[in-house]
């Protein structure tokens, strides 16, 4: 698998604590990124289709609300593993950055 981009990481993170429908994922991604990333519905569903094809997410269930169909998605075991691995990579990189910053505080 190619390196995981931030929007993918955030989509998987949004699904980590349970199934979400599209609007729920969009809202969570915005909150997780402190408003830096705003997914449009078309972008999200393209990403969900790709993540489904990669085996990282899968449809969970559908429900009809106000005449509109909501499809919920959930992480697969493979998706959970990929998310955990990427989170560990980010944690290692952040630890190295903090260590180097403490070792060389600079002259800001």
C-alpha cells in the first residue's frame, strides 16, 4: 500500500470508534483536523469507494431518514491494522522531532 495521506488517516480515524454515515465522517474529519480539512461529499464517497476496494472499510448498514438513504461504513480488521500502523509511524516521527528540538533549541 502507498503511504497513507492525511485525509485517509482522518477518515479511518473517524470510523475507528464505530460505523458512521457520510455526513458523520465529514463532520468528524473536520473536527479531527481542527477545521483544516473539509471533505466534500463527492470527495468522501470517492475515497470510501477506494478504501472499500482496498479492503480497509466496508459498508455496515443502510437506513432511510427523511426519504434519503444513509449508508454507514465501518473499519475492517485490515483497516484497523493500517490505521494503528500509521498512528505508530506518526508517533515515532513526533517523538524524534521533539527529541531533536530539545537537543537543539535554536535561537528563535
